C-alpha cells in the first residue's frame, strides 16, 4: 500500500523552508543567504545585470508532464540565459513560489533540487525568495549577473557587415512540447522541453570575442532576430541551409506529429496548440521548418560579430547583417520569411 504523500498544507511555512534551504546552492559572492529579511550579495564589478521571468501552471507547464525538478530547472535556465546573453556571469537568483495546499512537499523540494542542478554548473546561488498560497503553481525568478568588467552586450549593437551566429539548438523544445500534447512523447525531445540545456558559458565568451549584439532565443528565431534587427536598425539575412542540421534532428518527430493530426509549432512553454496546424502527409517538412524558425524555449544564443572576428565555440554562422533599406527586419535567403508560425507572443494567442 503506497504511503500518503505529505502535502504543503500539512507543513508549517518555517518547516517547509527548513526542507528547502539546505538544497539551495551558494556561491562565493553570497554574503548573506536565505533566512534574513534580505540576502546580501557582493557586486565586485559595481554594476549588476538584473532580469525576471515567471512560469505559470497550465500556461507554461503541466504538472502531469513536469516534475518539481523539471520546473525548477526550467525556471533557472530561462533566467540564466537572459543574463549570459548580456555578456555577464550569473551570480544570484531570488525565487518566489505560489502553490496550492494540496501540492506534495516532495514536488517543492524537487523544485529546489532542479534550481540547484541548473545553477551550480555556472556558479550561481539561490539566495532567497518568498512562499505564498494560491490556486495554481507560479514560479517567479529574479536573476542577477556580474559583468566582470565587460560592457553589456545589447540588442542594439548589430551593424551592416556583421556575421549572424548562433550557439545551441533550435526547434527541439517546441517539438518536444508538440509530441507531449499528442500523447506520444519522444524522450530526448521531451527532455529538451522540460530541461533545456543551452550553452550558457558561451555568453560571456561571446562578449569577450567582441559580440556586437546578443539575446537568447526564447520566443522563436524569427521573432527574436527581428528584435535585434529593429533595435539595431538593420536587416538580419539568415541562410536557410545553415539550419539544415536543426531540421534534420527533428525530421522523425515531425513525421510522427504530422501523422497524428493537427499540432502547433509550440511557442515557449505554451500548453495549448498554437500556429501551424498540420494537414496532409507531406506537412511534416513544413512543421519542421516551423519548429526551427518559430519554436521557442531552446534558449540558444543569437549574436552578431564583426566581420573577421574569431567566434568562440559553439557559435556557428547562420547569416549576415545588412543595411535595413528603411525597414528593419529579418530575411531568409534574401526574402521576407513566409511562415505560418512566427514565434510566441504571450498575449497574441
């Protein structure tokens, strides 16, 4: 007979925190960690990069797919990717958790373990946060990064003649989500959605190599490339053939999805079918393109480098920067992209 799980409502707040705190990672920059009114974190550079993001149950994840560990990992990675895309080193996270009383305590401690597993390799600490009751699980993370003397890499620095480059993979998270929605998950692609693993160390390396603009691809390549283009007043010309390896990695999954009926391109974390319904046996190729060009939450790093710059591994060239001609935007093989799926918009679906 299985043991009844201990629920959040059965545990006092301080007792729950006592289970969480020992699981959270520390770092040399942590002066005062969890347990006081505030944390105290050293800022050797004198500046801090700061960002925040949120995961909402049944909007960004479902508990029937996602363990607490998965959600902790994703919550950390999507924030860590933002700070490394500025050229900074992740330093500290503050995490707030809203949860219903019937949530198992093991789910909460799993979330803490997932946070720690994602943060420890990059030397980031979880230094505090807040707990609150609510009808669904919401995880809100604020992350701080240390520029270590570098200038921040902005979206607005791309210039004509620069090389467009990417580090990481595209489309795998979106494909994993689509197959989860269909009830036919592929283990590797589901893992790419549940626990994305972008090359976080490449962000500061790109800044050191002279990257002129950079951001993480959270809302789809076309949408995020367009953000760099508009901020910089340029056109990003992407080369379709440079993305062939990403398409090839998804071909089998796209065939499975196409055979299973309508399925979306899978915007970042969304748990409803979105753009790009599949109709017909050959539409797996179209779906593969949609995942690669518009699927989000792989958190690959998209950057531009001056011509002749030595790009650090694992960056690879995927296009060039051109003068905008008066209309900043993105082209694929020299033409405006004609996609059914154009990326994730939180309020556009």
